[in-house]
C-alpha cells in the first residue's frame, strides 16, 4: 500500500513540474524553470522510494535528490530576490 501512495506522490510532483515548465515557457522566468527542475527531483526521489525495498532512511543515498530539490528552491528564491530591481525613490 505504501508503494501505491509513493507512486501517487510521484505523479503529483510530476504534475507540478509540468505546470512550472509550462509557466516558464509562457513567462520565460528563470524561477519557474528552477521550480520545475526541483519538483522533477522530488518525483525521482519518490519513484526510487516506491521501487526500492524498505528504505533505511539514515543510510540511504536516495534522499540526496530531495536535498538537491530543496537546494534548488532556496537558490531560485534567493536569485529572484537579489535580481529584482530596486524600488524607485
């Protein structure tokens, strides 16, 4: 049953990634591209968890995909905030 739910979570992440990539094509905003890539990494993480036998969370390399996704999200938000134009006085 847990594999079924991991598969559903993977599908949700892939849907979110597709939407972000679609928004990126419309707006050509780097933030959407990076968010799509991060959600793609989350989907890979979830798929690997669903396909592997019981995962020992303390010793698993699979969770590095999740760390990479969160690092991409933080980097994208920081870049967006640093590259915004300064308010006019």
